[in-house]
C-alpha cells in the first residue's frame, strides 16, 4: 500500500509540473537608452530620475554607462510597462528637441 501512495505522489507531481506552463510569469523586457552625440547628459539624468525613479547617483551612473558603452539598461518590466516607458521617454525627448533613442528588448 505504501508503494501505491508513493506512486500516486509521483503522478501528482507530474500533474503539477504539466500545469505550470499555464501559470508561467509574463515575459520581461529590458528598457534601453542609446547613446548619441547631441542629447545633453543632464537631460538623460532627468529622464532616468523622472521615468525610472532613479536617484541622482543611480541616474548619473546609468547615464555614464550609456555614454561610455553606447547603450544602457534603465529597467526591466512587463511588456505593457516597458512599452509605456519607451513611449514616455521618446515623447519627452522629442518635446525637448533631443534625438535620444529609447528601445525595449525581450530579456
């Protein structure tokens, strides 16, 4: 009888494993800033503080990373949030006549 119970437990575990894909977490997306030679560093820091809730030290570090490496991660979000952040950044940059580029990529 003990063997049957153990077998049943194994099957239950199999059922749980099979149902997990239905409960999987949503895909995450990285929001990235791309370096350019025209957008002022101060404006990039403002963007990071305003739209990504970074303090001045964090924003400065990310801005310098973008400046030195050509690209930098602002945060990781679900698709809808990432898409909204990209739109907000791009709209704000255009409104202030800066060519700053913000993109998202699947993590």
